[in-house]
């Protein structure tokens, strides 16, 4: 048997640093998890009246087991709605899960639903101001669902941007229960992503009309399943696999196929097994809060860098880690990125989509390569065993039933997927950026080297719509650094600024040196224009972006991780900061209901949410 490759010293150092800085909060978290563990079925602690309510609507077999039997009871927490293409397949899952549970000696109930907004629908619209905060609402909604305290394990149905992070936060706060995440799979490939990007840019430049734009968009997003570019939704699926919440190789199996149905049934069996409650079975009990440790978190960051994943996870992973008692910093991301090679070119980092990536070898190949390079910690645990066993992919046998085979040893398409000894670039492309204007991140994996440094005058905007209007008026035909401020969590909920990509990309293509600096965030589809995003402290909290003026000389060097301003420090500090007018984000589309969220929001470096789970020894503030 081949000896495992020693772990890279920088990966080991980051893991140890997270453990050291989180010792007290992790200990408090583990004490919480162990304090809530049951020696018997969870429902044994209910009164007769409580239990009767829990079983009242069940079929006879399930009711008999819930009231007097010993089958484990599985919670289904679902983000189903049929407006999100990625979540539409979940409509059928509860019935599939209940049947599969009965076949393995378990019961399953839909414990509750959680909201699931489509960022694709709300991009550039006022509703996007609820998007980041929806992650915390999802976590709280899942907590309400699980608070009935009649469940022995959880099955979590979610795919898209804030939904999976919210569900993971809830799963970890109920970390005495095993947690299995059940994906739905991507839609078939449609209009190639580079063609879609060109159409968007031509529309932004006024070369085509809305009818042609709509035809292209509908050709891209056209069927049930996850959108096929490698944005936050598909990055979520990668994270769930590398953190061990999925069965191996399940992330990108298409929806509504025999293999997908078999994998859903297998996920149910695994949840029942991990509960340790099935009579007559030698099952393993593996609570989610003890399965996930610092190695799991670092593995997730490694996977993010190796695949060129979404910058949104610089927000979500610190929030997820905090839910398990760990403190993660931007320095951790930066160190991991610098030693992790980029193995994948999936749009927006290349022309291929996730279906091409999956066909070329997919996550099983990525896991194999990262293990071999000493970058992935194979001893971390997952629901199917150690992460070292995740270099596999599932197949249906001819006679029925599932089997897992070793992932391919060679990429099926080296334009999409490469081995660790011949990567697309030597690092993961996510940088810590810091300087007099604050701290943030930059994603450079999709930015050509010649565009990664920009030195130009600032042009200051206080919304993405202001910038788009200036572009349409022909005011931006020059070198400049766009400063789009008052876009952080406290200002307006930190909406994605993805609609800035077409105009800035068009200006860059015309030969101008352009860059973006913002306390907001870009989409998981952030592209070819150099950007310093998530700047902290944000302008609305007194951050230095509020003192930048039109014409100030800014230098963004995404390679070196520096953001400088050519103004004397004393002069800069003496300026009166611009004042944020919050009126545009206070009313309409329910935004008035989120005023408390905006007031309490943490900064982007700490996740941008409202839960401060690392204060007071791990207790929520």
C-alpha cells in the first residue's frame, strides 16, 4: 500500500494556527455538542402529547415506529421551490427519501422548509440587498425546523448561493446530529458561457437589443438543475464534497436520472447508519460537529483555490467555521492560495462548464491530485469515511445497485482539468489585499497577468447604477479605478455587483486600464477585471473608502496584494468622510424588515452576517 504524501508544511501551519487561535471557542462548541447528545432516540425525551403531535400525520408504519418503535427518525430540511432551477428537482425528494428510509429501517419527516432566493433573478435589482442576509435567515429557519428535537440525523436539501452555507451553519449548531447534504445536480449544457458573456458585453455597449440578450440568457439558463458556470452554487457543491457532507462523486450528477435517484437513496441509508440507532445494525455514530474539524475547514479552502471557486466563500467559510467554533482569517486564505495550484478552468476562469469538468474527471480527480500533492488532509472525516476515500466516483451496476470506482488517473480534457504537477497556474489566485484603504480580497485566476496591476485616478460612485449610467453617457473612456462604496453589509446588505462586469470588461477590451475597488462583493462569476472587494472596514462603518475623492491616484496590485492611495496620510485623515444616505435601502421588497440585520452585521472579514458565534467563549452575543 502506498504511503500517504506528507502534508505540505504551509497547509499544516494554517491548520495548526486555526486550532491554536480557536482553542477556547472550539472547546466550548464541542462541550455544547456533547451536552446535547442522547443515549437513546431523540424523541424519547418528549412527553406523550409532544410525541403524538409529531406522529399524527404519518403513515401507519411510520406512526407505529415513532410512537413505540426504535427506528431512527430523519429530518428533511428542504430549500425546495420551483423558481430556482437548481432546486426544482427537490420537489420529488421527500417522497423518495421517505420510501428509501422505510427500506433501511428508518422514518423521515420534512422538518421544515427554508427560503431560497435566486441571485440570478435579483442581480442588479433591489431584492439582491436581502441576499447575503438570507444566509442567516436560512440558518435560523433550519434551526426552527430542527428545534422540535425529535430527530436522530438530518438530510439537507440545498444547492445555491446562500442556501448551502446557511444550512451548514444550522447543521453545525445542531452538531450532535449527523448531517448529510443531498445535491440535485446541474442542468444540461446550454449556450456556451463565453458566448453568453460576449452577448452581455455587446448589450452593455448598445450593439444589440434586449431581445437578442434575452434569447442568449434563455439559451444559457434553460432547464431544471444548477446553472452550469462555476459560481457560488457549484462552488458550494465542491465544498460539501471536500468537507465530507456529500457522498463521493455526487455533486455534478444530472438531476432526474437513475444514478441521481440511487444516490439520493444511498444518502438516506447513510444518514440512518450514522445515527447509530438502527436495531440489529453495527452502525457508526458520527455527529456533524465532531466530524468537522480544522482539517475540514482547510480542505475546503484548498478545494476553493484548486478549482478557482467563488469569492463569496471568503464570506461564507469564516461564517461556517465560526459555527463550529473556529476562527478563520483572510491570511489563512492567502497562505493556502499561494501554495495550491489551479487545476481547473471552468467558466468564468475558462470556457468549460461544470458538465465538461465532471466528464473530464471531476472532483474525484481533483481529490486524487490534491492528496498526491500533500495539499488535502485525507485523514479528515466525511460521511462516507476519510476524505482520502473521496477520490472515487459512483456508477450503477448493470444489474442495479451502486458501486464506487477509483477516479480516473488522467484528465479527460487538459484544457479543463490538469494534474497538480502541470497546473494552469502555480497558485489558487485569491489574494489578501491590504493597504491604507483597508483589507479585502482579490480573485486573479480569471484576470490576465497584464491586467493585474492598475495605477490610475479614482472615479467614485455610491452605487453600481451610478457607474452604469456614467458608462452609458460615455464618461468613462479613460484609465480609472472605480471606487464603488457604501455597498457593505451595514450599508445595504452587501448585494453582488455582478452587473458591473460587462461595462468594465468592455472598457478593458478597448485598451483602458481599469479596476474595481469596493466594500461590496462580486458574483461567484467574477471575471477578467482586477478587483479589490470586501474591503473592511466598510465605508458605512467609518472605513477609509468614505474619504476617497474623484481624482485620487490609486494603485491596485493584485499580485502583491497591495492597494495604495497617493495622498499624504495626514491630508487623507483630515478629510471629512462622505455620508451614506441609507434611504434607498430602507423600504420596499421587505428591506425594512432587515434594519436590525444591517445594524448588527459583522464586517466582511468575519462573514458579513449577524451571528457572532465566537464571542463570549463561543456563545452567541
